[in-house]
C-alpha cells in the first residue's frame, strides 16, 4: 500500500512516544504494596492504555482494595510524578523519526492520550513534549476516552482531515481499538504487544518493530 496521500500522523503518548508505561506499572506496584497486595507487572497488563475514568473501578475490584477513589488517585499520582522526574524518556527512535520525517513539514502531527491534562502538565515539566506536536488532546478534553474513537476523531476534526488521510500510531489494546474504529490507517508499534496480539485486534493493523520500520513504510 502507498502512503503518499497521508497528510497527518496522530500518536498515542504512553508506550508510543514516551517510555511511561513502565512508570505507570511501577507506581501501581508501589500503591498495591502500600495496601499489602503482592502483584507483578503481568497483573497490570490489562490496564495499559486505560483512562482514569475506567481504571480505578477495575483496579480496586481486581485487587480488592477498599479505599476512596480520590485518595487512591492522589497516591498513585504522587508515585507516578516522582518517577517521571528522573525516569521519563522518549521511546527509542521517536526523536530521530521526528527529525528525519516530521520536521520536513510534510505531515500535520497530533498527540492523543488517555492521560489527564494534569499529568500531561507534569510530563511537560520534565520533558518538553509540546515542542513535538501542534495539537494535543488528553482524556480531560475528549468527548469519551479510548477505546472510543472519539479522541482521534476530534483530532482529525481539528486538522480538518478525513480518516483516509490519517495514520495513527498506537501500542496498547485499548488504543488500537480506538484507532481502528476511526477507519484511519493504523500502525501498532511493538512496545507493548507482539505481532500476533496486534493482529488479533484487527488484521488491518500494520505491526512495526520500530520507528525505522514506520519511516520505511511512509517512503513507499
């Protein structure tokens, strides 16, 4: 397939642009430990890409935690923001992809995340992510969180573009479902899921090992 007609690339953030998924895992494990719950990162896989709107009810149910949601939210946010100060980096290859592909000005670029605006502001303090995107929509502004296609459709509306003119880059099941349901061209970067897991969501998704692979697809 040729991608010469593409005018816009929309990126997920956690696990796609930033290595923040392990930091979310670390924060969750610290929170669970505080409540005497033993768990591993494998126990947290189902929460990847999930919005805070859906996360806390499922999290407390799975680990049988009886606590006020706002208290949990505050504690988890503190663990997460502390980790972000020293352990937050761009996914390997993203900055090079930005310099060699996006900076040429061929594509409009947006960031679509299930992270809250508050946490996004904390990320901006630690890593200047605003410099890379002309439009950012967080779950705080979305009409509905992923896996709804709403956030991506809002971004396309902002750029006045159709799904057929848009590529979406995602890593998680929640995000890939959201992306596929927009009818845009979807690439699944394999930072969270493997090829079989990505293809099980939708066979039209194109799995890529890295941003180098994505760049090669765009050249065709």
